[in-house]
C-alpha cells in the first residue's frame, strides 16, 4: 500500500492510473474548521442511515443528511432520500470549494461518525442519479481519519489521512475503477463530519 507523504501538491494525482484524486490539504485554519464543525452539528438534520443489505433493513450508527439546490431524490443502498434546501454554512462551503477546485456542485451528502469505531465500507459513488465522471468534493471536519482507495481490478491500494478542514477531490473515472472506504479504528477518536459535494444529473424534461 502506498501511504503518501502528505506533501501539499494539490495538482498531484494520488492514483497511479484509471482516475484522478487530488488532496488540497487544509483549506482553512483550525478556528474556522472548529466553527464549521459546531455549526454543522447544530444546524444539520442528522438522521441514522437506513440501508437494505442482502434484503435486510439495517440502521447505521453513523448519521447522514442530504442537501441540495433542489429536492433531488437520491437513491443508494435501495433507499431514496429527498434533498433539503442549502443551509447558510453548506452554501458558503460549496462556494469555497467551487472556488478552490474550479468545479461545480448541486448537492451534498453529509456523514457524522461519532467515534473511530464508525466508518464506511468499500464502495464507489457511481449511483445512476449522479452525473457520470463529475467531480466529487470531500470536505472533512473533526477527527483525522485514514481514507483508502482500492483498484477494482488490480486491488492496488492508496491511502491518505483526511485532516480537519481539508478538501479532497475525486474525478474522472475514479468511481468506475476504484472503491474507497473509511476504515473503522479502535483508537479512541473524537467525532468527525464529512461532506461530499456532488452533481446530481438534472433530468431533461
Ligand atoms: O467520510 C468519508 O470520508 C467518506 C464518505 C464517503 O465515501 C461517501 O459519503 O460516499
Ligand atoms: Fe464515497
């Protein structure tokens, strides 16, 4: 596994092939990141996630929320959610990330991990509702956590640490050829909030 030295070259592609991942590092100072973390905990309509896995309904400890510029329906793990309207903080963060990355987004999936023991299993974000190959921006607040990519075919792994107030961009064919996960850890970590800004393909009608 390549554990990248976290040198801050945001133009460097962390993937060796079949996709593009850029790590921008911390895009704001600690005080601002803590401010956003607290505001997000307070203002977001956090709900336990429900998913149907092997035909069984499960409820995760991790909490989720789904926001966007329209009440987009978003289906994953066989459940559909409708986006709530942007909050002030989400709109500010969206504009900040759009400026940093030169990409645009119309929705955001939020995840709240209460401890290091909560994580997210291997998956790719290539649901049919999402615009194919569009950039996904991942913004993290709170505990620093390891994040891992695995090539679907070669099983090659690439890992990095997502810091408090940091931005990661996944784009191009990344979701087609690579899985990613947030491993859980027994290390006693504080909570973490992750925001993935996405583009829902708007229906032509
Ligand atoms: O929490 C993270 O860093 C990853 C979240 C993620 O992969 C997702 O929401 O699809
Ligand atoms: Fe993901």
